C-alpha cells in the first residue's frame, strides 16, 4: 500500500505533533500550552482531528481531539475579546476601586488562576467586577493573592455603562 500525494500533504502538518505526543509525559513538554497561543493550538487540534478522521482512526480519538480543539478555540476567542476590550478601555474614564476578595483554582493545563473581585463607586452608585490572573508557579500566585487582599486598585469604566469595567493591570504583578 503506497501513500498518494494527498496522504502526504495531509500528514506533513502533523509532523510537529509527533515528538510532542511521544514525549508528552516529560517535564520540558509542559511549556507548549503556556508559550504557544491558544489561537494557534485550537485550529491545529481541529486539523489533527481532521487528519485522524482522514486516516480512518478510532471515532473516540477523533471526537476527543475535536472537542479539545473546540474548547481551546473558545478559550482563544474569549482571550482575543478580553484583549480587545482592554485596548478599547484605555480611552475610558478611570476610577478607584477596592479589592473585595481573591480566589484560586488550577486550570486544566496546570496554570494557577487567581480571580480578583473588586468594587468601585461611580456617581454614588456601587458596582463590582472581577478579573483573573494566570500563574505558572504556586508561590507567585500565593504571593500575588496575599498582596491583593484589601488592596486599592484602579480601573477603567465605560462612561455610558459604568457597570462595564476593566482593571488597570500595570503595576499589579
């Protein structure tokens, strides 16, 4: 059985995944989800699902890779939306806020997520918001969380909708 041109063209983009799959359990491979953006990993996983389907592999494997790719694509979509909102917020008015509390959880990729909940007052009305920060090191996350409790923060808020706010992150980490 010989490979035709289409088989080779479909297989070539899978070559970078082969060493990662072969060495996934090694500690130096854990950098991949942290360094390569989700907007690249998500579509790549969807392509891998297509290639696995094309080469007639297990349906469970196809569905698993496809679902993983869809989840990463959705995460990438929200990351892009959040960064776009942060860029737009630079022109919004600034207000002072107060941290109400923090929480900590671990993502599926091993990163630690510290969620910061804050409150602020605009025209005698109180509003609230929350944002999260990602850490690869538990000690850094614990230090950041301890420093943030009961801390004053600055934030941008939308003038016509003050309930929409974005935390000023400069100087927080």
